[in-house]
């Protein structure tokens, strides 16, 4: 929740010398990277369940890739 609130902070708010929004963008990227292996494991574990559980398990993976791309794009934009 703190990362999400940090992403909503004004650009003028600083955390040390870095904007709070940029620090939160890096935090979101780290969070999404840390959670991705767990989502892969969940998809594998749920593959033997009845439908629609496997679809949900594997459907989360492209969403996670999209979130990683969004975080990286935000970081690139804020570093300009």
C-alpha cells in the first residue's frame, strides 16, 4: 500500500535526493519481480485443478509481465 501511495505523490516530494514517486516506481518493480516466481509456482500447482483454476493461474503471468513493463516505463519517464 505504501508503494501505491508513493506513486500518487506529487513530483516535488523527495525521499532524500530522489523523488518519492521514482523511489516508489523502483519499489513496485522490485515487488513485481519478487512475486513473479511465486505466480509461476502457483500456475504450475493449479494446473492439475479443475477449470477455471488453471486459466486463472496461467492468466496471472501475462498480467505480471504487463505490470513489470509498466513499472519500467514509469521509471524511464521519471528519470528524464
